[in-house]
C-alpha cells in the first residue's frame, strides 16, 4: 500500500508538471517566435555570429518599443555544427516543438536546401541568411523561402564583370569539393566565358572541405603557370587558405580571386598575416559605403557588441527589417499574408534601399569588388579600390530563374 | 579528365618536398598510435583528440608567453609535455584498471575518452578557432628552382628525421624500449621474469600520447586550430598504421611516406581527383599485403 501511495504522489506530480509544460505554450500565442539554425562552432562562426547579433540587435530595439502587433519577439538559436543531419533535426524541433513562426539560417548550403524543403512542406517562411547556393531562390525556389544574401549566381556575375576588365587569359580554378565550391566556380567561369571569350581554363584542383594542408595544391597550381586563379573556397576554408597563400607567397606570384576574401569576417581573424592583393567580392564593409546610414549602424552595433559589424550583421538586420516590416504591414500574424507583403517590399539599410524581388524572393543587394591591402590604422587588412556593382546588374534574369525551375 | 601536361622536373621535386613535410606530421602522429597499438594492443581512438589538445595548448602557451619567438619555442616544448601529463594521469587513474578486462572495453574506453576530450576542448577553448603565428624567421617562403617553399615546411622536414632517430634510439638502445618490444611479443613472459609490466605500459602510453601532442604542436602554425581537427587526423593515422603493419613504427614511417607523397604528387598530376590518391594507395597496398607492408607485432 505504501508503494502505491508513493506512485500516486509521483503520478500527481507528473500531472502538475505537465500542466506547467503545457501552460506556457497556450500563453505563447502572445509572442512571435523566430527560430535560427546555423553553424556556431568552428571556423564558420566568424560569419554566422554576426548574423545572429545583427538580428538580435534589431529585435531588442523592437521589443523595447513594445514588440510587433502587441507581441514580444522571442529568438531561438540552435547550433548545426555544419552538419546537415544535426541542423535538420534542430529545424524540425523548432518547427514542431517550439512552433516557430519564422525560420532563419544557415551558412551550410546543403542544410539550407534541406530546411527550405522542410519549410515548404510545413508552410513556414524561411529566410536564408548566409548560404550562397543559387538553387535556394533559383531551381529549388518556392513560396516559403527568401534569400537575403547574395548567391553564387550573383557573385559569379559580379566577379566575372570585374575579372573581364583585367588582362588575364589563362585561368586555373581551385576550391572546396562540395556544393558551394563548384557552384561559385561555375558561376564565375560561365559568366567570364561569355563576357571575355578569349579566356582559357588550364586546369582545376578540388580539395576536401577542411583540408589541413593547402601547400601542395598551391605549388601544383603555380607549376601550371596560370595568369590568374579563381579560388572557390567556402566558409571554413577561406581563412586557412589565405594563411597558406601568405606562407607560400602565392598572392605575390599570381593574382587570385576569392569571393568573400575582402570581408571583415575573413580578414579579421588573420590580422596582418593576411595576404595583400587578393581580389574579393562582398555585400558590405563597415567602412564602405561611407553614408550616414552605414555610420550610424556601425555605431549602434559597436556599442552593443564592442566590435565592428561584418557582412553577416547586415544580413541579420535585413532579415529583421523584412520580417517585422511585413508583419506590421499585414497588421496580423498570418503566414500567407506575410509572404504577400514581403514580395516586392523594400527596406532601408546601411547599403541603401534593398528590394525583395517578388518573383524569386531574392533580395537585390549591391556587390562591392575590392582588393585586400594593409592600411594604416587597422590591425587587419581592408578592401581598397572598391567598385560598386548595383544589385539589378548582377541578379539572374527572371528568364534564367524560369529556365532553372523548368518553367 | 585533364592531365597537367607541362610538369617539369623542378615542380615534381618541389611537390615531393611539400609532400614530405606533410609526411612528417603524419609520421609523428601515426608512430605514437602505432607504438601504443603494438605494446598495449589498444587502438587508441583518443589519439587524434590528444593531437587537437596539443595544438590548442600550443596556442595557449604561445599567447601566454606573448606570441614572441621565444614563446613559440617554449610552447612547442611545453604543450606536448602537457599532453603527456594528461595521458599519464588518465592512464594511472583509469586506464590501468582495464588492462585485465576484455579488449572491447579498452576500445570503448578510448572512444569515450575521445568524446570527453572533444567536449573539454569546447568548454575550455570555446567553439571559435585559433590562429597561431610562427616566429618571423619561419614565416614566408624561399625559392627552390623558381617555386616557393614555405620556411616552416623546411623546419618540419628537419623535425621528421629527428623524431625518427629519437624513436629508434628509444626502442633499440634503451632498457625500457627493449622491454616494451619484448612485452609487445609476449607480455606474460615479460611479467613472469619479474618486470613491472604495468609501469612499462604506462611509459609507452605516455610516450605515444606525447607524440600525438607533438604532432598537434608542430601543425598549429600551419592551419586553423579548431574543433574537428581530431577526426581528420585519426582516420589518416589509422590508415597509415594499417598499411604500415600494426604496431610497427617503421611501418608507420613507410605508411606516412606513401600517404603523404601520393597525396602531393596526385595533386600535381591529376588535381581534379587528387582526393582519392592516398586512399587508392591504401587499397592497393591492402590488396597485395593485407597485413601491411612491414611485420606486424600482433
């Protein structure tokens, strides 16, 4: 009998506990839930931390002013550790258990596509904040996915436009043997061939993601004597590659282009050890464009986090502006109406007025091409000779999107 | 398929040199793994994790001593010793009680150990990655017949033979080395003639782990020090030990040479498919010599 009473007590405790668990979720109707899955461990975090912090900065501001439509905003973050399976189960947990209203993430392209697929099925709007895969708003685009970052098609077009102005003829392509590496290489090369018909591809090398030693690749490329090299490395290999480039003097022997090479997230960890003369493309620098909007953004970000904002911070800010702006415009929390409102919407940002193209849900961001250089006053390299390429010039055309989607 | 057609002798020579410096790291790590495997009969899965700890400790000590040249050398000396100390404590407190148990227990223990270390590293150093700078005179590169060769790689090339010679001396000329070799062949007999086998095991385990730490310390300035560097190295180290012959440190040297050189030469000859070369070499070796190239101590 004694045992029975113990178990009945524990049973009732369980019921009470359950009530506590259930209670908050019924109250949860009064908050707006945003779920972010991204890689916060390892080298990729140099890019992703800024997205989260840029987004949270805006959330803090809105919450302090009473929230959106009377609701407080709650942000849930999960670490994908750059793994697709881990990230996808985190996304499922956020959607099914936390019932998030909006999903955001991630720097891993394969994971971004997987979450995009899940969000399409579950009808949850998904804002892609760092993946550069053109498939997200291209071939695999759908009603529930938005991209607020440039992609390989855009960067490829921008880079090709820049490289076509240079006298190089013989190229070599080298990069990470995965989705992003091949996509950015194809993006640059297919556009460059169109813009400058005389170019020749001497050869290609592909290494595994997380390659520990780039030196043999670099020496092998040099022995082929190309005029210029297109380096197609992604998130976690950019910094170690640049380190190896500096150690071997690669940058002094042959000019090379690396998308995102000029970004603060890439250059800051290297300090003055970064190689000079590397050609890169990026959506944002804290020192460019020199506008009042950018200066005040940098000031706010620095006050909050005690560091300069990198490109990710702008993606975070843009995500916040599109998401909360669309809710405000809709006047209620309704997914379908929310999406109708984001389509074609424009927001102000440190890089000017940014429009979300209605057809493919791709934000039209300007691209800045520059060259890495040591500049007095900074303990890291910065981009110089910056050329601005407007968003509308580098976006793939609607016809190209239709073709990619087999429409 | 595109073969690089204009390969000169100079570039081939250069590529061999670059491959040899990678070989050095692989050899140092794999020889430690092989030593422990040969004498203690334990496939130490945590070996790669100790390599990672070695790299992180080098970073910490180097920053502690103020990123100077002296600090770098001190860190390079102290960090592997730190790894050795950790392995000593673990061996004496936990590991030594398991020798009598089944083999599977030991394997599981080292696996658990690797997970614990992985999380400890994350707790202590965080998930950010670290970057360590070599002293000024080891930075940059010099030219060998027109091709750049990083100074630091030359330093690695000198370290390789040094470690190999040290290991040769240890196993052939010292008492503990001789006992360890005997224990590898027949540990019961060694115990029967009154030698403290447990003590020998501890010493061998610590030396093996020291080599993992040394590998990590030496590799630290050439790459990002980050989580996950343990997984990459442990797979390669095991492959090297397997093709070399289990427990044979000269087999580890041979295996590391095959692995490092097929990698770098493959990159030169067929860059698009370079990733497969070392693994192809492993497969070919195992087809013809399933027990490895040199005599296994098992």
